[in-house]
C-alpha cells in the first residue's frame, strides 16, 4: 500500500493542528494536576533589569521575575517584556542570577537568554531554563504565575503528586 504525497501532507497537517489545539487551556503538570495561580507582582512596581525573587509552584522552588529591555518570547505586559524563570540551573541545580538580559550559573558558567525562553547558549547545561508561565491583568497591572514550561531541577514532577 502506498500513500500519495498529497495525502501524507494532509494527514500530517491535520495531526499537527490537533496537537496544537489540544495544548490550549490552563497549564497542567505531567501528573494532570493544575498549577496554582499566584500573584507575584505588579507591573507598575517593576523596574527594567531589576529582578524580583519569588517561589513557585511551591515554597521550595525559587524563581525570578524580571522586566527586560526588549520583547521576550512568553513575555507579558503591554510590551511583552516581563518574564519569569526558575532560579535553579538545569545542569546541577546551582543558583542562577539575572544580569544584563541573561541568567548566569556561577557553578559551571551556563548562560540562558531571558528573551528567548531561557535558551542555553553557553556552558554545560543541556536543557533550557524552566520558564514560569505568566498571566497579566491589564486593568490592575497584576502579574500571576500560572504554570511552568520545562521540568524544575531535581524533580520528577513540578507539582507535589502525593
């Protein structure tokens, strides 16, 4: 049985569309549990380049919220320049610090681009920095953490599944 190129492309396109539409909605962890919604700041209180520390999705998960000087993938706010990431390097869990548009791991010098989904561009880390999914309430200026893209360091699940 052979399949025509046209039929293959139609089937592939339909499959990709179904996969993308299936991803809409509130963020869930791999376990199927919903992430909590947590107010982590207000856009009026943020200053470009000055990071704000918070914990998400639980008290043992340090994260950093920062307003960049450029538009960012996954950014929120009117300029789409506010992002948040885990503060633990995916290589060995060392703390990362925000500096000049990037997160830097002091242990093995991995660097992650804050404007490009936490993409690794230098060092030993083989995974991108886990990005916190944000929601922005334009009326109040509040910013909420709503989920995590990627696995937090040292976890088998981002949410406690007990």
